[in-house]
C-alpha cells in the first residue's frame, strides 16, 4: 500500500498575479461584447429590420443598451489604467477593476438572454423564444452567478 500523495497548499499569489488574471479575463470579454455591439449597430440599417414587431423592437433597444453598457464597463479599466499610470495603489486598482467586471457581467447576462429571445422570436415564434431565452437566462444565472458565489462562500 502506498502512502497518499500530499496535496500542495496554494501559496499566496504575488501582488500582480491577480491583476494579470483579471486583465486576461477582460481580454476575453471585450472582443465578444464588441462583436455583439457591432452586429447590433448594423442591424437597424438592414432592410429587413423594418418588418419587426413593436415587441421585437423593444427587445432590440434593451439588448443594444445592455450590450453597450457592458462594453463600456469592460473597456473602462484600460482607459483608467492609462490615465492613472503609474499606478500608486495596485491593490485598490485591482479591487476597482474586479468590481467593474462583475458589474459589467450583469448587463452582459441580460444582453445574451435578450439576444436569444430576439433571434428565436424572428426565426420560430415568441413563445418558443421566451422558453429558450428563459433557459439561457437560467443557465447564465447558474453558471455565472450561483455556482461561483456558492463556492466562494465555502
């Protein structure tokens, strides 16, 4: 019988490691959000846009606003870093950026759910769109919010 292999304990992260991880996460969020915003900017100029219903138009407006707010929040740390450079309090900057990313995920969650509704309602029906968007919204709630927060509290 062999002795169990000891599991190494996590060592405290160097001061910039958390900031580097956070900035890497932002580098993943910005392009996807930017593509969504770019698509939404072009959409009303498409000839088929004039045939959408009032409900779909309201969903589009809410979707556009949510996506744009997310994009602005995700890009803000780069502007702030440039204007504050050199950083005198990296820990405070990291806490601020962390809060901004979490806040930016809120309208992005709504934008993804609304985008699902918007597309499915045009392709299938409003009822199916509501069901599918509800499932997507639930998946986002569980994967992005409930699971991480419940593990954080343990």
